[in-house]
C-alpha cells in the first residue's frame, strides 16, 4: 500500500474516532468570537392576504411658473418682444379658454398708463383693453382732463393695458397663482412703456402690483409701482354700476392732472 492510501485510511480512522467522542462540527484554525457577529435578520414572511406589490408612485415635480415668467419677461427689450413673449407663454391655463390675448391699446409713448382688470367678454372678443361701454366711459373720463388714447402727442395721450392678458371664464376674478405668474409680465410692461403716472383701475391691478385689495379704501391715495407714482381708482365698469362713485373718480382724475403738471414743472 502506498503512502497516500495509508494517509487516507489513517485520517479516516482519526475522523471516525472524533465522531465517537461526540465531535459534530468542523471549525477553522483561528477561533471565531460569535458575540461580535451580527445576529441573523429574520426573513420577511409574505402576507397571504396581501395583493400584488404596487410600484412606488411617480412624483412629478411642479414647474416654478413664476420663475419661468420672470425669466421670459426679463429677456425682452421692447414692447413688441414682450407681446411675443407673452403670446408664447403657455403655462397659464387661462390662455386655453380665451379667444384672444389682450395686450394694450393707445399711444405707448403716453405719459399716462392705465391698467385695468382681467379682460371682460367684450375685451376678449375685441382683443384690446377697455372695449365696449367701459371703454366709452374711460374715453370720457380721460377727455375730461385733456387726454385721449388716439392722441399723437405723448403729453395728451393715454396708454391702456389689462392686468391679466387672458379672460377668466365667466368674467370671474383670477386666482392668486395666476396673478403671481403674470405679475412679472405686467411689471415689465410698465417699465418698458415708462409712463410718468400709472392709474390702477380696479382690485385686480391693485392686488397684482400693490398686494392690496379694497379699491374703495385704496382710491385717491398716491402710491408707487415699478418706481413710478400710481393712483388707484374705481374701474369704469364699477362706475357704471354705481354712478354715485363718479364724484370720487372725478376727484382722482384731478389729482392725476395735478401730478402731471407737477412732474412737468
């Protein structure tokens, strides 16, 4: 018998002897401290009553539409470019329900800029601010202090815009989200037109540019928007519904006229 076979039988005999002595486990040459080992984690037991595992919900990050509006408005250098940027801004849901975008009318070089409410049905159809009977009343109001939308002389002209470019369904009030989204365009509009005086007609214009509402409390008190003097006034539609308020509107117009003279001097 060769040496290999002898070694095999000797090793086997030694192993059987150890089994008889009660040895039932083989260990390494280096001892293992099992107190330092992590305990085994129990396996999850599936619930037989549970349905199929659902995938994790997909979280869609909401666009920062105000930041997008600020970027779009800041990137324009004239009124034509602002109109194009506003027309191409598709993040306001009001655009989808409006017939036309309402941007501006009158002489853009005018010393006086009038900012109205969100477009009415008449303005939405015409595509210009202060259309219909409200426009007729506004024209009479401006004429009373020597101003007109169609005047070529900037000193005698008026430039008109709406606070929102698109009509709210049912001629309702725009919500805060939509107003915050459109505010950068309106502020840029005023900056590019560069009027001496801004007239804020109605609550929407005041809320967007002053963060205040309550035209009955705000009217007749000079404030400032985009670095320019601003006069809050009742909107022509409100004056048509409440004729007694025309007296206050006339007082506000006289204040505007006096302010223009002060600035000129």
